[in-house]
C-alpha cells in the first residue's frame, strides 16, 4: 500500500477505545495509525485488541480507497472528461462504503454482524453460538458498549478461577445484560485474613 500523510479518525473509534482499560488503548491506537498511514498490518495484538482493530479496519480501507480515487481524478465533473471503467467501479465502491461509514457512526446505538463476530472471538467460553447471536441482536446497546465491558471483565478474578468454571454462557451474559456488571479492581486492598489479624493483635499486645 502507498504511504499517506493523513487519514480520518472517527469519533466512534475514540468512544470505543476510551471504554477499554488503559493498557489496551495505546496498542490499538498504534495499530490503527500504522495501518491507516502505511498499510502496516498489526502482528502482536492480543485477541481483544485485535477485535477492536477489525471493527475500525473497514472504515480505514474505505477512506484509503476514496483517497486513491481522488488521485485518479474522481472528483472532476463527469462532463469534462470520459471516465474509465475502473474509475466508475471505484466510484460505486466508494458510494457503498460511504453509506457503511455513516452507519458505523451510529454503532454506539446499534449492533452489527462484525460486532458479534468480535464478541465471539473475545468471549472465553465458546458454547451456544447460535443462541448467543440471537441474544446479541436483541441487545439494547451497541457494539462499543458490549465489547468495552467484555474487555474489562476478561480479567475478572471470578472468571479466572477453576479454569473458567464460573464464566457464564455467552447467551446468558448477553440476556442478563451482564455488560452492566461492575468489575472489582484486583489491585484494591483485600480484607486481612485471620492469620494476619492475629499477628496484628499480638503485635499490639506486645507493644
């Protein structure tokens, strides 16, 4: 791909990225910028980061095609010159992709097929895909909300116990609107155990 000097960064990208943990934001931003400007495919993204990049990629591709069409003279009035067959095809592709981009700006309030595939890729328990898809399509919130919440919950201490035994089925997670669950900070101070409390008590008595 030819290198570019600029590209369009959509608000929907930023809203989705802001919902992620801080440790995931920089890798995704670097992947989006490198791909948009230089066409570099990311190679070291984690599964959740890769899913978010794939949501952005179609819009980045459409933007690049618009830019390339402009270099071919696609912005000139049709009456002033004869268009080649390839230019006509590019214009049609761009018109279709612009419609897609307009819809993507509304993704915070709707679901997409691409969004579900990203959800399925990220979700650690791969059971009941058909039911999960049906539940996903009925969600009252959009892709960005669901995927941001899921990314945070992947580090949920309860989900990490006993080999993922306590991870709900994906359809259940969606039907019960578990994206609204609050994930406890694993770095927060935990309550002292019995041995610790006893040690503190003895220290105080000795003092």
